[in-house]
């Protein structure tokens, strides 16, 4: 019964969101790179961002880089048909932010093959072909190369069109504001940005996902990415310095030096109200010291945890890090704050897991604790789950 209620609430939230954005007629600004590659900026009326995507025209079909929102899918197809009569044969997703994949099933139903990074399977989205570290797809005279990066989300990819000299950095980069870095923090951000810089020259077009409302700034370049990189480093380091002095997120937003750093960006006046939540996330990802656990202790948490009312979650250990995940639902890195309490890393709230132990010291159960306003309650219901024994029927 509880799961049915959660699904009902998810549907209501989804419909409300769709009504908000679908009210606007789709509007696109195309940019021709060459006869094979076109870039598009979708104008989001009533929003402080626009959105970039692109196409590559091959010998017998089109590759769509990010499928955008489903309620605008017909308009997107009509826009592509102004350029070519070839069908959209492939779709690749930069990551699991909704506008990157919302129309996946629409295009799959019309014969397209959908590519995503393998961690995409843990979100509420549709894909067909999952890849791990790298995907290469020949498209006529161009070749699309996608690389998994640790920036923004656990399923983010950088997309490179080497012959056309175009890089889709998507949500790992914003030319007009500070990009959310995700659980890997500054280190993950720099890994993606430095990969892009290594692939770029002074003439490379570099595309973000969310982008400026100013037409001249829809796309960026190597110089713009270098500027954003420096600002992001300064931004993160200043947060760390002030956090170490005991300042909270609100106090950090009022720091003169911090304001000097972020006010260099185009959308400072528009987005400065978001500083506090972004600072909380950066403290969580970059400056929260995890409780020390041995490798053997970490392995003790690994397993499946289930209950009839609250569903299943899995705890896995990968590259010495613990994660909780469920196919089609969620995927979080965990930060141990104590032997029993684990934070959902970089989610801006105090959502966490609490583990229970038996008399012998073995982990036997986990309880999910969420703030009342947490969006993640929809995919990770609160409540207790018991650890399944090895060999237990699934």
C-alpha cells in the first residue's frame, strides 16, 4: 500500500513538472558547424537557463546528443527534419538529468538505439545499450567518442566530435554559473574539465547542458573553460577555508572574498540565492571527513536489504567506496559519519542511513532516514530493511 502511494505521488509530481515546462512552445536556435554536425539551443521561456543539444548526420541516419523532454519530442523531430530527412537512428545521453534522457523511449519506439553510461540503469530512465568507460560510434565522416567522467553524476559522459572539433561537456560545466559537482566534488569536476582541455584547441566549441540566456554565450571555448575552472577552484577553496574557521553556509555567502569570486560569473545576480545550498553540497562532498573504516569493516555492510513495505536497497563496495543503489531508482555514494550512520553524499540535505548490528558485531539491518521535504523520499522510501542472508531467494 505504501509503495502504491509513493508511485502515485511520483506521478503527481511528474505531471506538475510537465505542465510547468510544456506550457511553452518549443523554440530552437540552430547552429551549423558543418554539413554533418548541428548544434541547438532550446530557449526555455520563464527559466534562467537555456539548454544545449546536438545532432550528427551519418550515411543512413542521425545521432541525437541528448533527447530532451518528451513533451517537446515532436517539435524536436520537426526541427531536425528542417535539416535532413534521415531518421534519428541513435541517441546518447550525457547523464541522468531529465532533459538529457526524457524522450529516450519516444525515440526508441521509432527505431532508435539508446546509449547511456552503465550507471544510468540505477535511475528512473529508459536505455538500451550501456557502456562502461568509453563508446565509439562512427557517423559518416565523423566519429562520436563518449568518455565516462566522475563529474556531476555517477553516470556522466563527455562527448567528443574530433573532426568537427566539438565537445559536449554537458552538466559538468556551466559558462554562466558554478556547475554542481556531484559526489566526487572538485576532484571529479577537474577530471572532466581537464579531459576536455586536453582534447581542445583554441577553436574548439565546448557545450554545456544548461547555458546562458545571452545568445553570444550559448557555447563556450577553451578560454571560457579555463576561466570557469579557475573560478571553480577558487570557489571551492574559499568554502573550505571558511568552513575550517567554523562559518556556516549562510555566513560564507556573505564573505567579501567569496562574493568577489562568484560575481565574476554572468548569472551571479540571478543565481546568488542558490549559493547557500551549493555551499552545503560542496562541504558535504569536499570537506566532510569520513569516519575511518577498515576494508574488512566496509565489506561487512555489503549486501541486499529488504522489507515488504519499503522495498529493496543494495549496498556495494567499489574502489574502496560504499554505495547504495537499486535498478531504476537510485544510486548514492555513502559517507560514513560513524559506525552506524552513513550520509547520502552531496544531496544537500541530512538524508542518511542507520545500520544495526547483532551481538556478534555483524550488520543485520538498515533504516532510511529522510527529511520531510527531501525529493529522494520518492525513490528511496524511509523505514527499516533487513539484510538478506546469502543464498536467500530474491
